[in-house]
C-alpha cells in the first residue's frame, strides 16, 4: 500500500470499528464476532504504529488508558449541575405539583419519568463533535476533569454522530450517569474478597471510586457504562422527551424504560411497576426522576436551593432493620446545638454497618418515646445518617427511664438553654471548647478552606497544645510549632504549612461558608457572595440588605445579622483577613441589567414576583425593598400601592409589566 492507500484503509477501519462499537455498546446489537472485531482493531493498531502521523485522538485505539495523572484539574461548569429533592409518596408528589401550580397557576403539566440510576453524574463537553472534557459534578459549580478516565468507557462516544442540528453549534454538553451493572459490581467484590481487600458498599461507590482516581488503566479494567439523561445545550428541543430523542440520535444510550406520564396517577402507576421490576434490572436504581416535560415551563419554574423546582426524585422506600439502643448521648455542634445521638448495637442496613442514629432533638425523642435498651426500627436512605422510625414498645423489658437533655454541656459544663420558640437546646458558653473545635473542623473542611492534612485529630492536638484557638491562628503556625509534636516530622510539618499557604487565596463563597454562620450552608454562601461581591460589602450589610435577597429566609437573615454585629466575630474576622486574599466575585458585567435596580408593586400577570426578581438578578440587576431616589425602575402591576405615588414624587422611572417583560426577555 502506498501512503494514500494506508490513510484510506485507516479511515475505513476506524469507521467500521466505530460502527460495531456503537451497535454493541449503545444498541446492544452484535453483527460480527468478537474475534472478527478484534482482528479489525489489530489491523488498525498495526497500521497506526507504522504511521503514527495518522493517529487521531478519537481513533478507537485511543480508548486505551493513557498515563496516570498527578492530580485532577478543576472544571467550571457552564451550566450549574443541580441535584434533586426527594419525594417518597403520592402525598409528596401531590404537594410538589401544588407548589408548581402556585408558582405557575396557568400551566398544565405533563411529566417525563425515568429510572434514577445509582451511579455518578457526569458532564460531557463536545467541541465540533469531539469529546473534549468529561467532568464530575463537584459542588455543582466546579467539578473535576476526569476525561482520561471517561475516554475508556465504550458507551461514551468520542465523536458525536452527525445530526443536522449540531452543525450550527460548536459546543454541545451532555449529562448522564456513569454506572456499573450489578453483575460487574459483584464480580469486582468477589475478586476483592479473595484478595482480602475491603469490599465496595454499592455500585455507586464503585463507579465513583473507578472514576475519581488518577489511573485510567484501573478505570478501563472496570466495566463502566454511561446512560445520557439530559442535554443542557439548546438545540431547539421543546420537551424532555425530545431531548432524549436528540441524545439517541447523537449516539448515546438512554434508558429504554423512560416514559411520558400525563398525570400523577400515571406516575404512581409506573412507580408501582418499576418497584416490581427493580430487582430484575441489570443495574441498581433507587427511585425515579420525574420532571416537567415541557422545557419552557421547566425553565420558568427555576431553581430552589440546589434543586430545580420542576423535577423531583421519587425514591423507593428506604431500607429498614431493627436493633437495640445501647446508649444515648449528645454531640455539641459548631453553633452550640446539642444533638442527641443513639448508639446502636451494630447492624447492616442498605449495605453498610450502622452504629449510630441521629435523634435530631428533644421533640423527636418525645415523639418516638425512645429509651435506652429499646428495640427500634431504623431506616436508611442513600448516604444519609440513619433515622430511628419506630420503637417496638412491646419488646420493652422492665421500665427503662426516659432520657433527659443534660442540664450542662458535656464538654464545658456550662448551662444548657432552650431559646423561646426553638426546638434546639444550646450550650450557653460562647467559648465552649466543643463548639470551637467543631468550628475549626468546619473551617478547614473540604467545602470550606479544604486544608489538606489538617483533619480533626491534628486540630485536637493543636488546640490541646495551645497552638491554635481561632481560625486565624492556623495561618500563624510555624515549623517550630509543629516539628516537636507527636505525628509530625520536618517533612510533614513542611507539607502542612505548604497546604495552609496554598489556601490563603480563597473565593468569597468558600470563605463565607467556612465561617460556619448558623443557617449559612454552601448554597447560601454562594447566594451571598453573588449578591455582595466583596467581603467588605457583606460585612457592612444590614439586616434589611440581606432580607431583600430572594432565597434567604428570616431565620438566616437574623442569624447573619447577629453574627455580623457580634464584636467577637468582628475581631476574629479582622485577624483572619490579615492572612488572606479573598477573591472578589466578578460582576456580571455582561449582564444587561448590571448597575440597575428594580422594585415591584401590584400584581403581575405573566409571572410571579419571585420569578420576576430572579429574572432581574440573572441579568445582573438588583432588587430593592423600598422606593428611594437611587431606584432605577418601579414595575407596576395591577392595583399598585403607595409605592407608585412615592416613585412619581422622586422621579423614579415607572415601567408597566409589558415594558418590563421587554427588558428582561433575552
Ligand atoms: S436528572 C437536577 N435523571 O441523580 C439534576 N438524574 O439526585 C437532574 N440520576 O446528580 C438530574 N439517574 O447523578 C437525572 N435519569 C436520571 C438520573 C439522575 C440518576 C442522578 C444524577 C443526579 C442525581 C440527582
């Protein structure tokens, strides 16, 4: 063969092999024997070895694992990766629909229903049809680049099938689940058992363990699969059902059990059927994903917290087991809350050994009437710490005493108090050792400062040696402090200081989350950071400034305001800032409403007020609570109130709803 012929032959082989890969791994069809396919692959491999200039990254030979990585790089998702709220019953489902109807009264919903596979969510980015990045969900905003590993999965196309709609876009994003069949899962565990290695808990852990590790050879050795379930890129799809059709024509496997249901009755019927089929399916499912089928409605329904309002995970009943409560004690959290915890006789539930269950609070203990020595039913769903759902009272022997919340903190002996109107009991000592330690643990934890090598054990040691008391002290540690300590040598001291130093530049959202303010979780920290942009702006915020931010409830507003006005916290923040560079959140300068503010009065007819505010913010604008001369626009709906008169007096621009809609429609 001359060079031209070689090139042609390579192209033919690639096409043929790709065709069989697709049939086999996506469509479950086998047209030629394994031996015949192997022989085609061998010929391609040999030719490419002779003519390496003809090797392309998407050749079937390039699915083999490359060099192990030193570490994962981070990828910022262009569309945030959300999670789902759970539902467990018809009642929950009806409530969900009622919530949506309140939000969009005029809408008529039908639902796309698909099995919820127990695996690892993955985002695939294709540029000009070729796979360029595969990333994990991470915190929803930023994930890890695991492309080298994902390339080894045969059901992931390295190249999209050419369909007309993708010719007009250069980037296509695909979402789906990487998972493992029950059979392959069992095979891996059998091997591990023989080798005396610890077993994997469930297929999801195994799938995650195979992807979130640095050696692609290991990934390749595991029989992983990919099922696509969403297409964040707009290719003109009007419904989720159409989205699945598009995914299939681009060359992805989708779940054949998906269906459109027109009512909650239909959904519940399918739920019943699925529960029966569940054990016979080749992969593990833990429920069903239900989403509003109409994409325009789905988008309008927006996001609440980390989950889209337009979808829900209808879970199968959690797994249960019975065991005995051996003791009840309390844990002191970083906000000083005392949480009762039951210590259980160890028992296996949903694949894991359970030794403890949370009892939440005193009300819960009274409701269950749980006492030490009781036989109880515990329940576990997913990764959540198990709950006690019932006490088997007939099995009670003797007269076990009811449990009481301790009067004094078990860690610092200070008085315990229950504030009016709250269910929680708190340690009253602002300097409670337990509280401080929990705060420090939280401060360095993965989603906060993420300081490698500074876990609870080391923190305990540093606190006991009086080397640290507040977060700021972490940044003044020196090698001389650490080297004399047990567990430290020069190298490990050096490493720890290095990882502390690496974290002295931090995003505002992480920083706010790390402070451990009550009610401020990761999600809210992001909202606050997006709103205030700089730490200074946040520190100067009044309760009213915080109150106007959608998605922040009154309890959080109160707790943030209290936190900020506490002189101790102000002092701590001042000390902390000296060691840190806190990154400013970039303003949405491209947002067409940046620099403007909106206020609404009267009833809107095309959207709810909440939805209107979200639109403004999505475009970089602000929303205000009262009419001031600084306000850019007052939007007037039906039956406006006194705000209109005031706006007119101050010369604020007044918009009708239609004018407003024109501004925010993109
Ligand atoms: S749709 C907003 N469909 O479940 C997230 N998710 O709890 C929309 N999952 O992170 C996801 N099967 O990893 C969707 N058919 C399916 C799914 C599915 C499994 C996972 C996914 C997601 C998690 C959400």
